[in-house]
C-alpha cells in the first residue's frame, strides 16, 4: 500500500475536476475557489503534492488529449485546437511542436510516433490508500 501525501485529499478532486473540464478555459481563480484557498496557496499545494505547476499540468493534459484525438479521429486540426481552448491552429501548432517536437499533422500521420504524454493525475491518486 502506498502512503498518502498530506494534501492529496485536496489535490485529487481538483485534478479530477480539471480532467472533466479540459475542453473549457480553466481559470486558476476557479480552481482556487474550489479548493477554498487563494490562487497562490492552491498553486503551492498543487506543486508540493504533484511536483508540477498546475498551469503546466493543465497545458500538458490538453496537449496529450489533443494527441489522442489526432490519432483516433478525422477531426480537423483546427477543431481540435479550438476545443482545447487554443486561439488558432497556428498557436496550437506552435505550442504542440514546442512541447512534442513534431507538428500535429506529423503526429496524425504517424500514430506510432513516441511522444511524451502526460497521464491524468487521477491515475496516480487511484492506487488503494492505506487502511
């Protein structure tokens, strides 16, 4: 059995909420309100518990989910970009290439391309807690 980190009971539901809202604009103020802490304090708790900044996590999760849609659908790249809150296909392509090292089109063309995907935190928190 694994040991819970001190703030995991707070961060786990926030991570679940983020997963359920990846197709929306996610404001840090909104997440902080759900945590009942200030934005600054909530960001510190999230980083201490997960090892990553909350904004970075949201960004990586949106890009990872975009990879799944690129590989499993015929949706236009623009539609995928807009559905994850990117302002344009060019912004999406620039950020996608910066993060993964390839364009969204190259990702779509080679579904076996190895990319650094970010799994949901709910997978990390799902392990059975100690009794």
